[in-house]
C-alpha cells in the first residue's frame, strides 16, 4: 500500500494548486491527478451531476490503485463528499477541501469573514453551516463569483480583464470589514495576489491547499502509509484535451508532465 499513489481530482486546473502543495509537503509521494475538463465548470452543474462525475472519477482513481482520494474541488466537496464517503468507505483515505479550512478557522477568532466560491458551493451553504458549528461567533458573508473559473481556465490572469472582474466582485459592500476571506474554490489561489491586493493585503486570504496537505501527511503517518520506496511517478489525466491545462500543469510542475487523455465517459 505504501507506494500506491495519492489520487486527486478537480474539474480542471484548480486541483493543481492542491497537488502542488502536496508535492511541497510530501515530495516522496506519487500523484495521480484527474481533471474533468470535459465537464468543466462544475460550479454551474447540479449536485446530482457532480455526484455522478465524482463517483466515476473516484472509481477510476481506485482502479489505478490510489491509497487516497482527495476531492480537490469545493463544488464536489460540498455536493458529493458525504455521498463518496458512504459509497467508498474503507477503500481508500477520503479527504475533502472544506473541512480543513473550517477546522483551521476554529482556531482563530475572526468576527467577520467572507467566503467566495462557485454557484454550486455557495448555494449548498456548506461553508456557512460548518463554520456556524465550529465558530459560532464568526459572522459569514458568502458570495458566488462564477466568472472566476472560466476566466482562469481561459488564461485571463494578471491582466486588465481579470483585475476588473475581481475588483467588481470583491468591492461589494457586503464584504466590507471582513478579517479573512476563504478562497472556496481551488482555482482561486492562482489569482491570490490580485485578490489580496483588492484588500490592500490587510485581509487573511485562506485556502485549503496547505491545510489539506498537512492533514494528508498526518493521516498517512498515522496509518504507516508514507511512501518510503524512493520511487516517485506522477500521472496527469484529463477527460478532454486542452492545451491550457498542459500549460498550467507545467507552471506548477516543472519538467515533463505525463499528461494523458482518459476516456472515462464513453
Ligand atoms: N475548482 C473547483 C472548485 O473548487 C471547480 C470549479 C468549477 O469547475 O466550477 O469548486
């Protein structure tokens, strides 16, 4: 089991922010990444559709011997994670990207925070519900920012178009006075700097990548499943080929990217 890979999935490039953090914290582990580019964006899909995609991708990752399945997508974490836990319990370590951030917030004393995410994540109310349970004195303002994923997937980052979109969303009055902003979508750390700038770097901008990587390290350690074989092999699968995916993957993982198209929908 020790040298089996860590399975990670997202709708597209977003989960690469999580994969990258895992590589920093667990360089001895092999990754198998699945980007469901054929169904991107997940944020506009129904919970039922996302459950179906997530189930099939989890089966694919398990068929490829994953010792862990990490749902590196907030839209899938909010709509499908409970279902996946029931369906695949005992087959691998299952992790989501929402609980690590909510647990971290429980150690802080913020009075007002903001959460931004896809329409699916925000309308599920998952962050608000979980934060209310762990940090009852923190008030939460949630906002769907649906243009951000297509913008990032189309390569509009660090330019006037992305700056205008980010500014329009984040200067909304409801976010005034927040002390922290949760990036409730794994795509958003790609534009973290532009987001922080809107708040003059005075707001803690939080995402799950590092937090979930540390939880993963602890879980593997506890179960004696850390890869100590010295052999590392990363694999990247997408359900539809997009040159942009390859470009971003190369940005995060220098060198050769072993990118393959996996036809799991036929
Ligand atoms: N990166 C994903 C998330 O965290 C999915 C975004 C999308 O496909 O809409 O929600």
